[in-house]
């Protein structure tokens, strides 16, 4: 008897039952994260921006001042990374607070790659 004929009996089962276990990916992909960005402008007072970073992003005064200065010097900065829903809420809170105080401050979000 040829050797490959012996092999056939030991071949792993390939019916639907085993396929369920072998061909299904665990698929545990985490949802994407979003960066919340603060943009510089020439009119919003520095202390107002610091206040926003303390109030909506839980930063202490030193951290808030540092990020505000980064935005002021570089034009923008990431102020936090969140789930889509939390990022949307932060952006809405900042935009609403700035609008109510009549400052042109802009805050946006973008998907983290
Ligand atoms: N450039 C503003 C000023 O000189 C300060 C500022 C900082 C504004 C950060 C917006 O996101 C900002 N008053």
C-alpha cells in the first residue's frame, strides 16, 4: 500500500463543525479613538483657554497653561484622545462655552490612525 493512502485516515476533519472553530476569527478589534484638537486664534484670551482646559479636560493649572502655550505657539495641539462619543461631547462643550462668551475659539476632532 502506498504511504499517502495511510495518510488519508489521519487527515483532520474538514466538515462544517470544525470550520466553525477553525475559520472564525476571534475579531476583538477595538473601536477607533479620536484626537480632540484646539486651534489657535488671535482673539481668545489665554486665561479663557486655560479655564476651558481645566474645566472640560481635567487638567491642573500648570498642564492647562502648558497646552494653551503650545497651541498659541504651534497653531494647534491635541488636548486629549477619547472614544467617538466622548470626543464629540468635549468638542460640543468647548464650542458652546466659547460661543456663549463670544470668543472665536475652535475645537475639532479627528480619527487617530
Ligand atoms: N493666541 C491667543 C492670544 O494670544 C491665545 C490662544 C491660545 C487662543 C490657544 C486660542 O486655542 C487657543 N490671546
